C-alpha cells in the first residue's frame, strides 16, 4: 500500500486477479491485428500495382503510374483495416471485467457512509510517467467527499480536496479516437485520465459514456453538491446514479 497526501493506493481484491488472462488475451489479439495489418499492406500493394498497371495499359500509358500510387493506396487500406480492428479490440473484455469487479464495488457502495452519488466503469491512467498508481480498469465510485476506484490491480482513494478543477476532454480527432477525460489534481503527478467503458462497443463509441461520467464529476464538484442518502442504483447501461 502507498499513501500520499489526499490519495491512497492499495492492492486490488482477489476478484481482479481473474482478469490477468483476459488482458493477456486481448493484448495477443492486438498483436495478431498488427501482423494482419502488415500482411494486408503487402497484399494490397501487389493488388493495387496490378490494378494501376492494367489501367495504364488500357489507357495507352506505357510507362504506367509507377510504384508511389499503389503504395499510397495500400497504406491507406491497411491503416483502415488496423484502425477498425484496434477500435473494436480496444473495448474487448469490458463486459467481463465489469461483471467480475462489480461485487467489490457493490460492497463498497452498501457498506460505506455516506452513500455514493454515482458509479462508472472506467479505464484509469496517470497523466505523469511516475504517478502513485498505474494504468488499470475498474469501477469508479463517486462519494460526496472522495472518489474510490476498485480495479483489477489496485484500489485507489482520491480525496475531493485534491481535485483541482472539472474534467477536461482530450482531442478525439473528429471522433476517431476514444473520449478521455483529464481530471486535474493538486499534486506533482498532474492528474488522472479516465476513459468511461459503461456501454461503448468500440473505442470511437465512448463519447456518450464520457458525457455521463463528465456530468457525474461536474455535479460532484459543485460547491452545493448534495450528500447521498441512499445507495447508487443501476441506470441500465452499466453506470449507476443516485435516484
């Protein structure tokens, strides 16, 4: 366990250990997708070379179009394939991880006073290279005075007084990238980056979940935010809020 002013990091409960093979399997699929992209690049380069040469011959251009055009088309094609695979594989495993870690989050919600305001399933990473915690995924539970994270590898308590301001969205390249939220903190490790995985089916489909998490955090940071008097309830898509 490590503890600094306003934040405490502890080893995750046993439920998190079951997800090691799941994460390893997802990483293997990412590697296979990368290799598939390389194979696709070679295959498309030859395919587009033959197509452009056939077009050149048909149009009477004996010298052809050269190697640049086929390579450009092949690169675009293989990049598109790798992007689509990464977009889907990047969210793979979230449903199983949510279900596996939910019991620990529910215990935290029912056995703690004051009761939580909301909970979301997120991927969490430090914004600094040497933060007090490491990249993980798990349930983020919003309490009136703090944030509690129950993850695969660690559990984290972040006191509200350490949060320096509202969450800010990272650029998404017109929706091509996942919607990360940066939560600034008053510490030398800068802040926490959060990717909400409540219901998204791909990384590029995380904007709706991010909006829900952003609203929960903004309400939590309001000076007159109400204290919860009853446990969080499931909202139907994995996230939970106080009714």
